C-alpha cells in the first residue's frame, strides 16, 4: 500500500510540473521512476513499459501531445492495477 502511495505521489508531482516543461521532459521520467519502484503485477508492468516506450518514440518524433495522452493512460493503468 505504501508503494502505491509513493507511486501516486511521484506521478502527481510530475503531472503538476510547470507548464513550460513538456510531458517528454517531466512526465516520461516520472513514469519510469514510478514504474521502477512499483510492485505492480508483471503483466501491468509490461503494459506500462510498452506504453512508456511508445510515448518515448512519440517524444522523439515531436508529438508531445500524443505522448502526453499515452503517458496519462499509462499512469492510470499503473495506479489502477
């Protein structure tokens, strides 16, 4: 339960970062950190890792808004497990 709370705090901190920083600069690293400390089920971790990889590719292609959408969904999956 404490790990879930810590994960939630990391994600909330990332999502409330200054508007000048985009999701590729803040949300992606925060999701990866939350995932690393998460004790989610292996299938959930795999799904979130895949979504993070997809978001990273979108970031590299300059599609920040699409990346933000994927990251928000990934965060919900990680927290909702």
